[in-house]
C-alpha cells in the first residue's frame, strides 16, 4: 500500500522480500563488523538482527539504556545462532550527542575487530509539537541528536573506525537512517524531526562526495514502521521493521547499488526495479537533491 507516500517503483513493499532477505546467500555479511546506533530497539534492532542473520562476524549496538541493549543483544545472538552463524554481539552505552563517547566505542571496536565495515547511523529523536507551541530546548534536542549526533557518528567512523578494504572488496559503508517525513507535506507537528532529518541527507551526500572511493555512503528513508517512535507519533504503522533491516543488508552487500549513493531511497521501493532503471536514474539525475533531479 503506497498511501500516504509517493512510490517510484511499481512494487511498494511493507515487509522483507527475497531480494533483500538476509537469508539470501548473496547478502552474506560474513567477516564483516557492523555497528548500529540505536540498535537496542525498533528499526535499529531489526537492522542488527538482519546482519546477524546474514552471518556478520560481529554486530555492535550502541544506545543510552544498558537494559535495552542487553535485552536486544540476546535476540541478536539468537538470530545468528538460528541461522547457523557464530556472531560476536557487543553493546556500548553511549549518547550520540557526546562525540567522545561515540569515538571511545568506535576505538574499542577497532581494537577488538580491526575496524568497522558497516556503520549504521540509526539512533534518532522525535519531538512532536507545532512551532507555535514548541519548547525551544526540546525542539533543539532533535537537532542535537539527529544532526550533531550524525556528525559525531560520521567523524568517529572516518577518524577511528574505517577498516581498510581487502583487495577487490567493497570499501566500508555508512548508512544514514533519515525518514520519508522529511519529504512529504508538513504534518503531525514534526518540524524539528523532519527538518533535522532532511539535513542529515545533505550531510551524507557531502560525506560521500568528500570521501570518494574510501567510503560508500547511503541515506535510507523509512516510511511508517511499527516501533515505539511511530507509536509516539501516532502515525499509521504500515511497515514491518524487517523491511529497513533487509534493505541495509542489501545495500551493504551489493556493489551495483552504488549509483544510489547520495540519492533519495525509500526502503519501500523494490530493489530489483531500481537496479533495472539504473541508466534512466543516472542519466536523468533522478532522486537527487539537485534541482535537475526534480525536472528543472
Ligand atoms: N518508526 C518509523 O516509522 C520511522 C520512520 C522513518 C525513520 N525512522 C528513523 O528510524 C530510526 C530508529 O527509530 P525507531 O522508529 O526504531 O525508534 P525507537 O524504537 O524509539 O529507536 C530509537 C533508538 O535510538 C536510540 N537513541 C535515541 N536517542 C539516542 C541518543 N541520543 N544516543 C544514542 N542512542 C539514542 C534509542 O535508544 P536509547 O533510548 O536507549 O538511547 C533507540 O534504541 C530513527 O532515526 C528514526 O528517525 C523511523
């Protein structure tokens, strides 16, 4: 069901499907170390479970609540075991607004695992209010978490966590989790959330351009996934969290997805159709944030 979001591909998915299933052998995460912020719940936990199911060497989750992280670690380990994999699962209590805390976690991961192959900047903050009624400090917390927090993740990863790619292997990957809410008409009192998430898309495009061949950078835009955050927002819960989970596993494992770096990608869109339409998307500069991408 496409409502209320626009779709670019004819299939519009709400749950994981074979091409992005982490059990698909072509999406193997073998030997890879993955770090997911906000990996203790919701979409982040689903992404962690997807990489564990795909056989990652290590899945690292980061968040502020140790009890949430601890409960999720058990589920992530169980997913790896159920898929026949041995995956190290570790967690770090850290607030992404604290650059030192994020860097310290990344340095620890580098010491133990030699670096990070895939960094998923998923943790986010949703403050709901009209601008007229907003408490400025609360409104600004969304920017501190979503914008400054994402900057801290980017810098910690590229300064301390990048694992040199093996000969012939893909460079490390950074996946920024933004939102469709940044691209639809204003609604639900989400000005802090939508505008801060929109900023992260541009930041990720800069990081991708600046790092060149040293790093692959994507921004994904989930729709309405059933989590605590969408519960708080009161938005309809249309999608299963396995959808962004599988989409991240697909991006990390698929060199052919590189033309989507810097572009708008909805996790609801069908990856096979996106791949088939690569020439059209690239030649017409579609799904980009430059004006030419919007038909100007
Ligand atoms: N649900 C949706 O429909 C939807 C749609 C589009 C995009 N998204 C995006 O998906 C991401 C995950 O959201 P969700 O729906 O899964 O919500 P969620 O279940 O509330 O998860 C948010 C996660 O982020 C962590 N977190 C929040 N602030 C943090 C901070 N300052 N430092 C470290 N960790 C922090 C939380 O853990 P602690 O509280 O323990 O720190 C939690 O694990 C967010 O970026 C959100 O914007 C969600």
